[in-house]
C-alpha cells in the first residue's frame, strides 16, 4: 500500500498537475492575465508558479521531514491528502485570479508534503526489509 500511495501521489503531482497547469490557466483566464495594470501571458505565469514550487522544495522538505518524524507520517499524509483533494476540487472552478494563485501555491506546498512523506514512508519500509 505504501508503493501504491507513492505511485498515485507522483502521478497526480508530476503527471497530472504540473503538465496541465498552463492549460488550465489558459482555459480559465485566456492568453493574457491583467493584474494590477500589468499584462502577462498565462504560460509565463504557469512557468513562474512551477519554478516557485521547485524553489520551495529544498526549504520546505526538511521541515516536513522533521515534522513527520515527530508527529508521524500517516497523520501528516492524511491531512495533506485532504487539503490536496480540496485544492484539486477548487482549481477548475471559475474563481478570481488571486484566489487561483493562492490555491495553486497551497497545493504546491501540499504536494511537497505528499512527496516528502511518501519518500520517508518508503525509506522506513526499506529499513525493515
């Protein structure tokens, strides 16, 4: 079941979310986004958001690892899966751009939690084999 969890989490984060973010943004907001009198292409915003996630990982992952060592991996995984599911439900809704950005950033932080916790669970299992 740990292996299945890791496969599903990796599929949703890397295959589903990252590969469709720019398309979802294009469908929801069009080719350009105007925000505080600046016009930016949606593909550029999607690229910045994906870079933000990759930039957050080295700082957030060690904190998540320490938290999962203290609190346990399963409770953290359940909370992260719940928040992630809520975010995935909200993302395709017709919401204002700023709310969309907040939901995306929250989901990216949750995806780091999911990946880190799943990796830790795999490491724990490999130590017992």
